[in-house]
């Protein structure tokens, strides 16, 4: 199950996952939402253990690539302003 970015912010703000084995989940979600494919892949050993993430790996990889393209486009537009 994926946690929404808003929920992710709540966890990060309260530090409820800080110092736990599940802290990587927050980092993966931030990498995913930012379209940071390299950082997302750094956590591959952790999320590969989750059957539902592994089952939808192709979909997730396609989506993070789209998010990465959107991020590049937004950065390009920001440079024009």
C-alpha cells in the first residue's frame, strides 16, 4: 500500500517513523513524488521485499519516469521566468 504525500508530510512532521526501520518508506515516497529515479532506485532492496510494490513495479517505474519529465519541464519553465 502506498501512503499519500500528505500523509507522508504528517509522518515527517511528527517524526513518527524517525529512528524506525520503516523510515525508508518516507524517503521513497518523497523520491517518487519528486520524480527522483536515482534516489527511488537506491531504496530498491527495501521496497523489493513488498509483494504489492514488486507486483506493480512496471507501473510505478513508468509513473516515476513521467513525474521526472514533469519535474524537468517545471524547472525549465521556472528558469524562463
